[in-house]
C-alpha cells in the first residue's frame, strides 16, 4: 500500500472546512474525531489563502459561498486546490450539483444532516487514500513515458550505427567510387538506397512520435516568410513526383505573408503531406500545394495540399491523424509506420494552428492546416503603451545583424548558433516593456535579429553592451560569423495620441521601414 | 598538397566507409578508434580537420573536444562532429564545446563534403 499523509503517519489529519453557515460549520467540526486539526474559513478567498499558505490533507467544501457563484466555485476549487482531495458538503436541494461535482473531479459528496456520525470520518480517510493512489498512478505513468522515451532514444541510436554503414557503402557503390556499374547494378543499388532512406525516416518518425507523447517536441517559432519555405520544400519533391508521372504545382498567397512558425517544422509538415499525396495518387495525376489567408479566421494562414488520388473513406477520415493509423493498402503502407500524420498534427497544434482533411473517394483528398500570422503591431503595443505607465514618446530599436564571415560560403550559419544568439537576446530584454521580435529568417545567408526596447537613454546603451559581450562569448565574432549591434531611437508620432491603435500603427510602419533598411544593407 | 583528415570512430566499418569517400574526394586520411587515441593522433599527425564521433571508449567525443580546445597547438584544428546521437540534445552542446558543425548519422555524402570544404574555406579566412 502506498503511504498516506493522514492515515498511517503520526501526523494529525488536517482538514480545511470551507463553510459560510456558522451552525453547519459547528456541526461538521463536532462530527470529526478530536485528533483532526480543523481550519475553518467562510469564503473562497479565505480558503485560497489557506491552500497557498498551509498544508491541508482534505477540503470539505460547501458549494454555496458568498464570494463566488455556485457554478463557478467548483471549477475554481478544482484548479486551485492542486492535489488536495475535495469532499462536497451539500444541502438536500442541490444534490444534483454535487453529483455533477464528483463527475468533474471532486472525491465525494455528503448531504448535510443526512449521514450517520462516522460517515464523515470514513469519507475523509477514503478521499485521502484515493487521492494518494491517484497521485502515485500519475507519477508511475509519467515515469513509464519517460522510460519509453529513453528506450526509443537508445534503440534509435543503436539502429543508426549499422544503418550508417549500409548507407555509406550503398552511396559509395552508387557514386561508382568503387568502380563502374552495369545499368542493372545501378538500378538495384538505387532501390537499396531508397529503402535505407525509408528506414532512416521511420526511425526518425519513431523518435518524433515518442517526443510528442512526452511533450518534448521542440518548436521554435520565427517570423517566417512561409511561401519560400513551402516553395523550397515542394521543389525538393519535384523529382519524386516526376518519376511517378505526376505534375506538382504551387498556388501560394501573394504578398509574402509572414507567419509565426518554426521553419524546420513547417518543412516537416509540408514534406510529409506532399509525400503522402504523391504516394496515393496514380500516374497522370496532379498535386497542388497552396496557401491563402484563412477565410474562417483572418489571423491565420491556411495551407493546403490537394491530390487527385484514390481518396479516403469517410470513416477513416476521422481516424487518420491518430497514432499508428495506416491506409489499408499493402503496397503503399509498407512505406511508413503510420506516424507521419500524427506528428503533423502534433506540430501544427504546437504552433497554435489546426489540421484537418477532406476527401471524396476516387476523386482525391485535400489536407489543410493553419498557422498564426505574425503581427508587428501586436508586438509593439506594450512597448508604446507600457503597463501602468505613461505612453512612451520614443522607442529604441536595437538591431543585431549576424552574417557569415566568409561571403562565398554556401552553407548557412549553424541553426544551433543562431538559436543560442536568440537565447542571449531573450535573456537580455526586459519581460515587460521590451519586445523581442522572433528571429527573422531572412533570404540568403544573413540573419537578422530585431529588438524593440522601450528603455530610455542609458538603458539602451547598457543593453547594447550586454548583448555585444554575450555574443562575443559564444564566439560569434570570430568562429563562424560576425555580428553587429546597433541602436536607433524612433520618435513616436503623437498626432494620433487619442487613438492608441493608430499610434501603434504609425510606430509599426516606422519600425518596419527601419528593419527593411537594415536588412538590405 | 592534399588536406589530411583525422577520422575518429569506434566502428571499423564506418571508418572504412568514410575513408573510401574522403579519399575519392582527394583527401588524405588517418584514423583513431577511441578518445585517447584521438588526442594522440591529433598531436602526432597534425590533421587539417577532425571528423569526430561522440560515443567513444576511453573518453567520449566531448572529452576529446575539450582536450583539443585546451591545447594551444591543436585548438585551431576545425572539428566536425558526426554522431548517431539525437541532434536535439547534442548539436548545441557540441557547438558550445567548439565543434564547427554537427551532422547526424547517416548523413548524405554531399552534405558532409560541403561541410568539410566550408570549414576549410572559413579556416583559411580566419588565418589569412
């Protein structure tokens, strides 16, 4: 048996009694064993203070309190009581509400004046016991997931070693480093490499799905020109489409919308959906990838991948984003382990978007997902109008520019290094009053960071100094790339003072102008 | 004169595969199979670049990186980490420890070769 706080240790059971009727409170207290330590409060506010300041083993809660509406009280109690079990004390007329409460997560309920003396004590002991078991169960489940994650990570690493050897020598044969091949040999080695790469992707999917399960999928959103990302990803799959006799085309939103998304993760989702479309569309078919502002919510961009394939049965359409779901086509499903769409869903959801599918059997399927649009004005608002303070007359724009030292380099600056630089920036800015722009994924090799700081004068100087020192510490001034931190003070136009939105809009335009200038330098 | 690359990996097959690939691209190769050997070979052979695995006996890749970075005569040699380990947990750590790049195995040959060439270009730039 797991050890419980109240029943087996010498410590007395600590009861928090939340009851606004003094007579009821007295009756309840008298029913409890003398050894129990009872704290009585008569409002939810008082109860909350007790929960945060002292330890309690159980809460006896009257659902009718003066300071919170009856219906809202339980939700408050369940979310704020953390792990402390709650027993509802109810009058005869609201037992319906009490049953509902148990369904929502309360441990038990008792109708006042209608239970024998020893019931209360027993209810408390059982409630504590059940809550303890529940906690242990959750702990065990969490631990199991962690073990699974460790196990998968270990297995994946072990599988990769022999896979690497096969991949290496297959590549050496394919590239004819070990001598020329006959056309047949070339064909066979091609098949070998294709299957090795599938195996590698499966191992990666397995890792990703496990990460998703334990909540470890990392998504680092940047202000992303998503059309370029989609265009490049689709471009990389052109050959696969052509080989199957399919045409593939893009129909992207004009004007280059920027979304708040992780470039690598968007590539992952698009590649997955397009690969599926290619896989399930017969020769002569067409795959279309498009984007537009979401007609249902203009704060999102909608991306779709449409094919003229065999379609999906309505019944399967609902389950298609579940783990381990596979289309029942032997030849086609051999190429995956049914985790791709599950990972896509996890990734899109992590961005704050949604993903769904539409299909007509024998005519084709369309997979759609949304990503939040990036808004500079939204970021600038708290800078121009700081919390509990006068609007700022000026805003300082601190720009850090990172560029490769070798201008002929064709390899972009390591993402990890840029991540590190971003981390430095987010550590350096103030939580309130400064706004750190998401990493701007500029075209080509130069990457820019933009910070808007409301801090005046010396504050901005010291921010620039701190950034410069920290960036030099990670070797950004010598190893891979150089950087430059500059500060620029922008006057906030006061013409639109009466209207905060037009004022922010004006600042936004100036800032966007400035960022454009520094980007084209 | 062709550049010399030190291949550090405890798996003989992978050493052999890298050797074939690098020699085909005109590089000279030398080998080490564990952490201690890697440092020894780096001192003796003075390679132009080190391809380093992380999971090694007798001092793993991070230990090797640290030893190399702490020796003034070796510190300037560019190191590229080539590991089967998860980049999510190891890429940043390797770069922080002074590696120039991290690639997860198996890596496409052209990606690795491009990474090596880029390291040489940057290296030449810093010295010149």
